[in-house]
C-alpha cells in the first residue's frame, strides 16, 4: 500500500507542475490557435484538480506523508487559489460592465 501511495505522490507532483508547461510556447514565441489554447486551458484546469485530489489523498495517510506530498499539495493549492482569483476578477469585471 505504501509503495502505491509513493507512486501516487510522485504522480501528484508531476501533475501539479504540468500547468507550467503553458510557458513553453511563450518562451519559444509560438502562437497557438484559439482552439488549442482552449484545450490547453481545460487540460490545465483538470490537471490542477486531479493533482490536488491526489495530493490530498496522499497527505491524509499519516504513514505516507512526505515532503513530496506536502509540496504537491502546496503547488496545487496555489493553482486553485490563482484560478479562483482569476474567476472572481472576471466575474467582477463582467458585473461592472453591466452597470
């Protein structure tokens, strides 16, 4: 069981870092089409929630708790907070435009 949780915690860390791949096209000055950007955004959102879920499952188990689990939980939590802030800002902006 512990070996399975170790693999899950490593997968959670990798999935949590995945949204950083968004910067690769920017650094290479590659322009993506709207469709590809939309698919990429959905992939990022899914990876954030999957990474957070896996991280929480691994951290909840006392015997498998490690630095990797804690780091992946922090990274995933950061992404969730960032997405929540962007959503709140967009909602506020939209509401202000209606006034």
